[in-house]
C-alpha cells in the first residue's frame, strides 16, 4: 500500500508544473500534488499524463520521474507526520 501511495504521489508531482530539478518545500510538494490531482481529475488522470509523456518524450520523462520520485520519497519517507497526511 505504501509503495502505491508513493507512486501515486510521484505521478501527481510528475504531472504538475513544478520544474524538474527543483527542491520544493514539503508544504509546496503537498499543495502541488493536491492541485495536480484536482487538475488531472484524480490520480488516474495523473498516471495518464505520465504515460502520455513517456510515449511522447521518453528521454525527458525518465529524468522527470526520477526527480518526482526522489522528491516524494524525501518528503513522505523522512517525515512521519507527512506520511500520514494526504
């Protein structure tokens, strides 16, 4: 369950407008994920945006997903109170 939640959060961050390579604060990450989920129509919409990017731009999608996973893991795995949120 935990890995699925991290993957969904990473997909939402991937689908956001935050630039890859940035180091957003935990509060910004949480707000951005929530906004991305709303904008995309749910986590499935975020995953669809992720899949489309991999199909259209695989060379940049890989780097962006690595960044998104790294940010999400840094925020939600290192902060117990954030892991329970969202």
